[in-house]
């Protein structure tokens, strides 16, 4: 039968023989230091596979065989998960390993009950605890892998790897969604949506990789120089090149999307990267790293560093001061972003910073209130109000305030709060008990300053220590803490205005400028107010505006650079000018 097969068939037969040897006998072709007869045999088989693929001119199939063989390898030694997590996964190997790391930190379910926190069953995994030395090693591996990835792969090849990675994530979507829900608390429906949102960045940058203006491409300009007889002299070329090794630091509120939004364009551009995910949600990152390897991302191209809160600072510091790292991309708070800027200044790194927000939501007197309320619900209560573009400051025209608040309160009353894995739950916990305490203090202070609590206002201790009621406050003093600082929780703070100029002035009265929202039917006002608002993004009659094809970023103290769209990959490119005197 083997003799009668064509080259593709023979490759398939040998591939599955190697896969059986790895899967059943525990051998790994990617560790050539092993010196058993089984390993030597399987290595010879792999060599034969590649020879057959090449002789048959099946280069794409050869790449696929490498990917498939790699997919049988165990996950990197990053974590061990409890049965509470592994029992609900179809593929626990996404986040577990055979050899548990020696030093670990706990990952907990923020939606757990007080009893579960007390008896320890809130812990869902133990993750490898890594520090400065581990970060240096990861950076060195990324540096070693850079020449081959940047200079010896085509844009089409990198595009194919990203597409394969996206496909594998989609195939494991339900597992990844459950992992996200257990470590971040968000409802399962939101986690499923985030898997789609996260893979959209990989799909988008797989397409962007092959554009003629991206890495390896550029443009030619007419020469301004002339020969003695007046003819153009020489050629002026601008060539785009990968920045180099990138240090990426991501937050906990979007465990997959914040990673793919950075890693996708970095790999597409030909950069290698070292990722430090949040210590609160490292499991999704581990699953993504596992699938990246299965997709054929070479060793060193995508490195992962997991650290607890204590070691996070030294990991970030090493990324910033290490001269090998040429770019830092960070999503998180403004104070931390400012610190990273300072630490990166000595080596003058490229920076992309997506920092804090305090978004205004303006409802004008001509707004369609049904549309406005729906936009407010999606903008404010998604992920329990824990997104950087959540509406915090609601500016409502005096003539429609009562009706708007009444309709909003009715919608809020239908929010089902509970553990994210429970059927029908539309809002889960906040990430920890610290935000619960902060929210309580802010609400109490606002009420002391004259605000009225229309709905909610208190922790939901019966559900667990990390739950807080969806809350609506009216008559909020614009000098109160809840108005002047980012809330990051399910609290609506409402005040009123009389004129358009007043609304714009109040909206711009902030040191940050990430997103703003306006609700109106007046097209002239839409363009006038959108232009006047000091922010990086404006949603008009809509509460969710993020997309892989849109440039995401802010102004003022909300950061530098853009992620998403064609602009996102430019953050990972340097432009080199070459003059040819020919």
C-alpha cells in the first residue's frame, strides 16, 4: 500500500508514524539532545518526510507536516491546573504540563464564593513564577531567533503561520473561553465573543503582512537630484524593516485580544517578542503560546514570561532597560505607563502605550433615547465596567435626563449577576476585592457630595467577595472622585448640561483622552462635537467601537501610538532610506 501511494500519501503515512511515536512513547523531535534509538528512528523518519515533501515540490505541505508534528509536543512547563478547571476542558494540555514548575504562584477564580476563597478551592491553577533572570533568558532567545524570522522568512510564510494560529485558536474556542471566564470572571458569552475578537487581529495582520508597504516593502520616490544635462540622477528608496525584539505587557481585562493585538502585527512585521501577561490571567496566554507552537511559530519567536505581582516590576524593568529590546508595547494604567517611559528612556526604545481612560458619554436633547440607552448599556456594563473605553462620565441634557435615567434603570434591572459559567449570567464579578472596596468608597463619597443613588450602590457579598451591584448615580458633583478618576467598575455617574459648548467643555476637562461617546441625530453636531472632543476615538450612537480594522489609541495621558488597522503594524517597523546613484 505504501509503495502505491503518491508522495503526499507517503508523507502522511510517515507523519502519523512519527506522531504515534511522540504521542504514545513520549518522545519529542524538538529536543535533539535525547539520544535513544527511538529518537534516532523518529528523527530519520522526519528527515524522510521532509525529503519526500521537497522532492514532490510540496513546500506548503512540508511546512504543514512540521506544524502537525509540533502539535503533538507537550505544552511548555508553565502551569499545573486544578481538576476544577481541567474537568471542563476538552484539551487540558493547552495549559498543563507533565513536569510541574518548581516555583509557582496561584491563579484564582474571581467569581468564587467567600467559602471557596476560605477553603482554597478558588485556586484554579499554579503558574510558573519567573523573574529578571528568566526575562533575560527569554530576551536572549528572542534575539537569537530574530535573524531567521526577520530575514529568512517571506511575508507570505509569516502570514500563513498567523492564519494557522488563528485557526487553531478557533478550534479550541470553547476551551479558551472557559479558561478566560474562570480566570477573569467575565460571562462565558463575553469570553466566546472575545475569542472571535482576538483571532480577528491575527487574521487581519496575516493579510497586512503581505502588503507592499509593510516589512520588506516600501516605496520609491522621484530623485530631486539632476545630472549635468538635467536628467534625474539616482533612485530614492524607503524600505520598511522589522524593529527587532519587542517587549509586550498586557492586562487582565481582555486576556486574549490584548495579546493578539500586539503579537499579531509584531510577528507579521518580522519581529520576535517577549510577552508578559497579567499575573491575574496568565492561563489564556499559556494556551495561546501552546497553540502558537502547534501552528509552527519557531522557538524564540514568541516567548512567554509569567510572573506574580511581586516579580512583575522587575520583569518590566528588565524589558525596559535591556538594550536588546527595541520596542515596548504596554496596555495598562497611566501611572505604570509613565514609569515604563522613564525606564525606557536610557535606551530610547520605540513605545506604544494604551493607558487609562475616563470616557464621557454625552446624550443630547435630540438623541434617540432607545439607541442611547442601548449604547450606554454596552459601553458601561460589558466586563462589569472593566474596560479602558468604558463610559464613566455621563453628560445628559437637562430636558431628557429623567427619561434617560428611567429607561437605563429599567435595563439595569434586567442584568443577571453571577458566576460567569452560569447559564444566562450577563455580568460577573470585578477582578478582585480591591476594586470592590474602591467602588464602595467612591459611591459613598459621591453620595456625601450630593449625588442620588437611583440603583445599586453596594457590594453583593452573598455572591462572593468580588461582586458589586450595577449602580446609577445622578446629580454627581463634577469635583467628586468618581467623576475625576477612572471608575473601572459597573457605576454610572450622571450629571446634566444645558448647551453643547458646556457639554464639550465638561467632557474635555480631564487629563486623559482615550474615548468619548455622543448620542444625537444632528449630522452637523456629530462632526462638530467629534472634532472638538479631545480624545483618540469617538463612538456616535454606539457603545462598542473596537475593531481589528480600526486604529485604537488615545491622546493626552491616555498614551502613544495606535493598535489595530494598517497603522498597527507600522508601530513595529523602522523605515530605512537608501539612495542609489545609478
